[in-house]
């Protein structure tokens, strides 16, 4: 067994230093405050869940789960996402009167990495779940709130790509005939391997017209006009229900006033098997991957014995900060440097300044070896040194 050095961390784990922590905390507070203004209430779930319930329901790959055993021999997991635990709580405790629930969260999730590659195994998600409302209005509210939450965080340039898993399933199955063959095509889309997708389509035993339909499917991206192009690819009525939901969604998003941030991408799919309808991803400037995602997941509630509509989104806080390109700066702080004989005076001054809302560090002169270097850390210095009435002042 390789000996670990005392300063090493487990694979994918990271430290967060004070400057970054403060920026992260301020950004998160603004995001959560916006969710609260829309009527979403914060909820917490356990860090540990049972593997056979939340672990299985989460749709996260088994090799990405952190597993351990409790004293009774039950397999536990560190929660790999927030949606599955919240679905468990909603189905068992909160959906008693069938009224829609609006829940928010801000917590860490854990997904094991096979190799470092710069990918964290623990990261914080900020998001919401709207449970108990099966209407497209709920999908529109969730997407609009995500847009406003990102605006409140300070992000200006971002786009939300919206698709519908039902349209993809109906189109693919109608052309290739079986769920298994459709799954192969969806895998190429999830991996964004469009070259492999086109090569696979060429190898299928299909007519040239059907091959052109599958290849043309990749071009279904843009504003609401793309829905007419999507309709032209269908045969019969299968897939029309999904397109009608997207048309309704577009009107809702326009009424919310967020349409400038929205585009359709009907090739959008997800590895989350519980998504059952409208789904979406959001991309920010300066980041080459989705900073958040969400969608309708009615199938997940069924796993917990509840037949109820649900939709929501989750934003990765580390990716949001990367998109913001926040410049880390030390906050403004003052320091009171004092000697023993003026300690009481220094403590009183500190209380007075903190009462004005200022950040003040009290530092005994005896605890500093190099006063000149130490005082460079602060915006201003108050001196309480020497006999009473002597040696005071501010710099």
C-alpha cells in the first residue's frame, strides 16, 4: 500500500481558502435570496442516504457513488445529487394535501472520480424543486427562476438550451423501431459525439429519407421557429404532444421576459434516466460545459410510490463562479494593534467600530514578530500602544 503524505487529500477533494469562500458565500446568498422571493423555501437532507433507495433512484452511475456500511450492515451512500433525496421527503412527508411544493436547497453532493483530471468529487449545488404541479407553467416558472437567479448572481451572458426527451424518444423509435436502437443514438447525443452519431446513422439499414431525417435532427437548434422544422421530421402524430408543450413553454417564457436567454436544442438529452419531458441546460461565458441543468422528472416520484408531477433545476456553484470570473480580493479590514497596558481601551474601540459595521482585527503587539509586514495586510491601523494617552493614532 502506498504511503500517503500528511498534506494529501482524497481524490477529487479540494480546500476552499478564505478569499474564495467569502466570494462563494456572498454569491450563494444572492442566489438563495432570489429563490426565496419566488416563494421557494430552503430544505436540508442527510449527507448519508440508503443505497437501495436514494442511491438507486438518483440515476448517478454506480461507480460514482461513495459507499460505506453502517453498524447493521446496510449500504449507505454519500448523497450524489439533491433531487432524489428531496423526492423521497416529498413523497413520504410533504405531499399530504397534494398542493404544489416549492423547495430550495444549497448543499454539497459527492461523486467519486476514477482519476483526478481536475474534476471535483465534492461540489455544491444551488437549486429548486417544484413538486406536485404537472403543468407546463411550472416548467416555465422553473426556467425563468433559473435565469433570474443567475442574473442576481451577477452573470450577464448565458444561454439556456431547452429540449424535450419525449420528442427525441418518439422520433428515434419511430425511425429505428426499438428502444434499444434508440438508446444507442441517444448515447451519442449525451456524449455530444456528433461525428460518431452521423457515422452510426450511415451504417443503419434505413432508407435515405430516414437517414436524412436523423441527420437533419441535429440541426434543430434556435428560437421558436425551429419547432416547425421539427414537426416536418415527424411522421404522424407521435412527437406532436412534446412539440406543443414546447410551443406553450415558449409563450410562458416570453411572458416572464426571459426569452433573450433561451434557445431550443431538440437534440438535448440527459444521462438522468428519470427525466420525462422538458429538460434544459445552461451555459455561461468562459465555461465550456453546462453550469447547471434541470427538467421534468415525474418518473422519479413514482420510484417513491407517488404519482405526481415534478420539475426543477440545479446550478453548480463552482461553475457559476468560474463563469463570473470573479477577481479574488481581500475584504477591507482594520486592525487595532495594542500593548498590554492599553488593552481595555483597544477592546472598547473595537466594539465601537464593529458597532458601525466595520471589520476589525484585535492584535496584541506581543503576538507579532514583524509589525511592518503584518500591518501591510490591513486597510488601516489603529495604534493603542504605550502609556495611556500616549502613542495612539491611526494609519
